């Protein structure tokens, strides 16, 4: 089965020829990692050729690098630092980019080179420039693109600088997560008025929407989420190392909540909470053993504050126990943000609007 067969109706008509012609297997290293539903497994093409090809032609992300290359196959590292993104996401992003013949596109995050090749199939190799921060990955992608007949210019450098030498572009596509409030406005500067920048946004708490910014004559970019759920690795300089998670050794203040704790962590309310709790992280600890409980944690590494809310395997009717520690009352803050979201009529994540000017980056309910 080919990848196009596998994706079926998820392939936008305009991208079907490119996805059929450009084989994903040309861009995937012989040794890679794939999550087959139960954690990442290391697959070697030489040892398991059928399994390798099935994984590459499936709608799954393929991890090609851990920990900037410090973790070597077959070990699995702490942070996936390069992947060939899930093909349905690749297709959805290309569709949302809305390119037309003659367009020139800047891609940030070359990775394997697969997405660059798809763009080049449609626009010609001269129509695409791609920037990759990791020199090893950039070099491999460059070679694969040449071998595939799509010799896109791959620049080794920090994509946060864009690529002024070939600006302005009609489109910029960012295939790494951009931290809200730290959007490199050179991408707007390097896009012609009337053009667009497509980027996945996130905060420390959670990844957020994929946003399509339209660039105005006055260099203001107005962004609206597109309906394509994405979860990318961060731009390298925006990675936030988090402090080790604390343990609740009894020094938190006890209380209760009547809001079902797990409801705060669904996509739509979580994004609102993410906007209200900058710098924070969350984690779910599943029950261990017969009598364990689910524990939801919030952590602010800067102030050392943490909060937990817990519930049993059969969640029951509440109230549910809450513990909070440190100068910030994180559960109270998160619950207040949740109640605000509820009062606003439970807006979905794609109701938010983003505005970027040379002086400010704003987000508001649209
Ligand atoms: C999800 S992968 C990109 C997938 C890629 N488009 C493909 O088709 O394989 C993210 C890539 O962004 C790169 N990256 C991270 N930060 C970057 C930065 N500041 N500038 C350029 N590339 C960056 C990573 O090294 C990684 O290769």
C-alpha cells in the first residue's frame, strides 16, 4: 500500500501528485524510531525491511534524532529533536499554506527534507529555501533532496533569522513549535504584503493551534488557527528545560475542588489556561497498583510552586482533593482560568486571534 492509499481522503487534491511522486522512504534514515502505539521502537531497515517500509508508509511520525544526536540508535532519548512529521499533518499544513504556481516559499525546520521536496515538486526547487539549525541534519537533507531530483537550497542556520538573502517570500512555513510571545517577527518582515506565514504555536504548558498569519501592507500579521491538530518539537532556542518534578512530601496546603480536575486538561480549556499560566507545565500520573489515584500536577519552575488534584479510578461525584505549595496558588489560578473559559461559552481553541506587529504580540478571543 502506498502512503497516498493509506491517507485516502486526507490528501488534498492539489497535493495528491506531489505525495504520490515524492516517496517518503527516500528521506527516512535506515535506522529510525516509530511509536506503534506502545512507546517508541527502534527499527533497522536492513534487519526488518518490511516493518521499516510499513512504518514509513503509514500515517505516523518517524523520529530520526533524539537529544540533538547525543542518543544513538537503538537507544531512545529524553527529547525527540527531529522527525518526519505525521503525513496527514504534512498534508494538512501544505493545504493550509495555499501555495500557487510561481510562489516562493521559506521553510523553517528542514528535518528530513521530505516537506521541502513536496513543496519543490509543486513549485520547483528554485521556489523553495529551507533552513535547518542542525548541521548534520541539514547536510543529510541536502543530499537526499539532490538524490530525489529536488535540489532545494538548504541553509544551515537558525531559522529564527529567516533567510533575508532571498526575501521577500510569498509563504513561510514553520515545522517547529513557536513559543507564544516569542514569534520571530523577521518572518513577517521577510514575507511580502498579502503573503502568509504558517506556524504551530504553543506555550510551556501545552502545544496550541496551527496558525495562519496574513501579512498586511503595514507589516501587521493577523493570525487565525487552521483546523489541523499539531504537536511539534520546539524551535531549538525556545526549548524550556524544566526543573525536576517535585514530590508531594506533605508540605502542600490541602483543599478540595468541585470542578472535575480532568476537564481542565482537555484541549480547549487547556489552551485558555496555558494563556493565563505562562511559564507553567503540567503532568498526569496514572494510578499505580490497585488502589492508586490519578494525579494531575501543575508546576511553575520559576517560583517553585506546584499544585495537584487527584481522583480515583472511578472518579465519582467530587469534591476532589487539591494540594498547593509555594507562592503561587496554581490550582486556584488554573481553576479561575477554566471558569472564565466556561463563562465565555467554552470557546474552542480555534476562536483565538493572534496579532503580531514589530512592537507587540497579542492574542485575544476572536
Ligand atoms: C519536526 S522536524 C521538521 C520536519 C521536516 N519539515 C520534515 O519534512 O522532515 C523539526 C526540525 O526543526 C529543526 N529546528 C529546530 N529549531 C530550529 C531553528 N531554530 N532553525 C531551524 N531549524 C530548527 C529541528 O532540528 C528539526 O529538524
